[in-house]
């Protein structure tokens, strides 16, 4: 299940970059936004399955889950603000910090893929 979760968030990152760049060029990205939101649902579903698969899940998993949901909200806010022509620079800073924290937790918690 971990590989499905990693594939879903990798797909979401790629779709986000494509959607964000196409939207900044003034192209219609309605279908891309829908597919991106579908990938968000896959991330939430696979993450929920990972959490529910274990017994006595440590609190850090729930913290990571809340951070992940926050990341999805942040990505949506970035696309929304970009579409309205507003600045997204402060959101990029939050994105980098939150993404680094999520990667750290994802790769160091026992259910994740370890970095040695």
C-alpha cells in the first residue's frame, strides 16, 4: 500500500506543476484541476488505509496525516490564488517547509520507506 500512496503523491506533484505552469500561461486547466483533485482523493484514501492497517499507531502518524491534508489545501490555495492573479510567493515558502517535513516523517516513521 505504501507504493500506491507514494505513486499517488508523485502523480499529484507532477499534475500540480503542470497545472500551475499551464495556468500561469493563461491556458484552460479545468480538466487538469479535476484530475489533480482525483489524485488528492487517492492520496487521502491510501493514507487512510496505511493508518488503519496498523495497531497502536504513534501520534506522529496522525500529525503527518493532518500535515498531508494541510498540504492538499495549500496546493489548492496556490492554484486558486494563481488563477486570480494574486501572489503565491508566501505560499511557496510554506510549501517547501511543509513538503520537507512530510518527506522527513514519511521516510523515517516505521511504516514508511527508510532512508539510510
